[in-house]
């Protein structure tokens, strides 16, 4: 059984091998070669014709708009992308990106790359907001999701799934100050940290000691959480400048590798505490005096595996210290430690360009988010202080010392 319409442009037929007499359709549109075949999913002839006629006009509009009808499905590319980067799942950024794409797959359905446009992305992010357990997504969350999606689409361009990344909808959000710790809140948190580690349970004590020094190191160096997670003992060295001794960290994160300079006076005792803790743990395991190796991670569990996240324990710390939000009501996160570092250093008069280079960001980003912080005075060094305490002269050589050398001293 079959029917033909529009001079054969629409052809309806029923396949003999189907148990139900479901109508199939075959559509031919001027301007393209071959046919487009679909199941109408109905046994009603009139409904089948309406489906085929809609399909005909839909394809006709796409052809006249210059769309590629041979475009591949987005879900197919997601599968390939996931297989390609599955081995890198130990990196949180990759893991979150893969999880995000899995959330998008039901929305993509059978859509192809030819369907991608600004309107499509608007609908996608509306869908993600509606299906989010937290309700309406914040501007920062949408911005991060757009970044993950662009990363995926850039890969698709390289793999010839689509010719170019389409335009994304513009985010409408106010530029607000980044939540950080003002001096009063920071003093409150620092005092609480001293009480925070006064516990008797061995595992709890270990976790809190590691968190304490993690917080203090991030706040005094400005490094990102991901950069701290990858930090190894070989990445830390001691160097002498003109009358001062500094610590240099070789970090690797989302902006690549860079050297981060911090005052030895500010951070050395925190690294030494972690080093001594690891020495005790390794000695207990080995049954003899053992130090961490140069390739061991700084922030790790007793077995040496990386601590993937301090997020929950940090939130608990802030709650117990009573400093969960800033004066604007914004909730503080681990990233607030980086913002605190930037704010304090700018207030100390560190040059914007020098600070941006040390933090692995741009001067524009500093001015955008920390414009409220006055640039008191220009500075030639990152470890400049308004009030300096006398420097120790324990080192007589200007040559850099590795972490394992100065931590043992």
C-alpha cells in the first residue's frame, strides 16, 4: 500500500514486514540529492501525510537557509569526546566537563550540529536551569557551563564535526566584587584555625591539620585549588633576592605552568608542618626514618593519593568559624582565598601587572573584580610589606634551595 503527493516529492508507504500497518514516508526536496526517509509512527493515513508534509517544508527551509543536511548528531560527538578524555578523568575539570555533557545529552536528543545557533543555546541553558536541583543557575555557573560547552565544540571543529563554533548568547550579569575575607573576617578565621586542630581523634586531627595549612598556603600565595592539588615537593624551592628570602612554587593549572613567588616568612612554616606530618606517616609505614620523595604530592592522603577536594571540609570550617558570607551576603568558597590574596596584595601596593603575572591572570581581570581596592603605591617586588619585620640571615648563599633541602633545615 502506497500513496504519492506533490509529483512524487512526498511518498507514503506501508512496509510489509511490519506487524502494524505503520506508514513510512520518503521525501525529496529540490536542491539536494537523494531522499529523506522517516517513520511517521502512525497507522492513520491523514496523520502520516501531515507528518510527511511538515518534514518536507522543514527540510526545504533548511536547504534554502544553507544548512548542511548531512550534519552529524551531537550525541555521537559526545560519545567520541567522552571516550577520548575518559583517561583524564582524574583531573576535576575534565570530570566536571564530561558530567556536564552527559546532562546535556537528553536535551540534544537526535539534534545535529546544523541545529546549533544562539537560540538553541538559550533553550539549552533554560533547560539546565529547570532541571537543576538548585533551581535557577547563577551567572557564574552559566558562564562555567558555556566554557565547558565551548571547549567541547572547539574539539568538534578539530574533528570536523562542524565548521566553526556558533555564537553563544550574551550573559546579562552585573560585575560584582568577588567574595573574599576582609581583615576582620580573616583574623577571625585565623584564630579559629588554632582551635580547629585541637581534637583527639587521629583521623580527624590529620584531616584538619592538612586543611589548616591548605587554607593558609592558598591565602598567602594566591594559587588556585587545582594548582595546589597538583603541587609536588620538587615544585617548591627557596631563593634569595636583594635582602630577602622567598619561596617559589612551580604550579600547573588551567593557564599552564608558571612560577609563583611568595614570602618565605609567610608560607615556610605551613609547608614545614605538612612535610613533618608526611615524614611521621612514611616513617610509621616503612618502619624507619623516611622523608617524602621529590615526586610526592604535597596535599595528599596518608597513602600518598591526592586529596581531590577540600570543598566540604572548608564549608564546615567557615560555618564553625562564623564567616560563611561576606558583608554583601555572598557565600565564600575556597576561591575566596585567592581573592583575599589579591585584595591584600593590592592594598599593600603591589603593581597590578606584577600581581597579575604572579597569579596567572590578566590586569583587566584584576581591574574588573578588584577595582574597589586602591593601588596604594607601586612596588618592584611581590613580597613588599608596609611594615617589615627583620629578615633572618640564616642563608648565606644566593643559590636556590630545593624544598627537600630547606624543609629539613
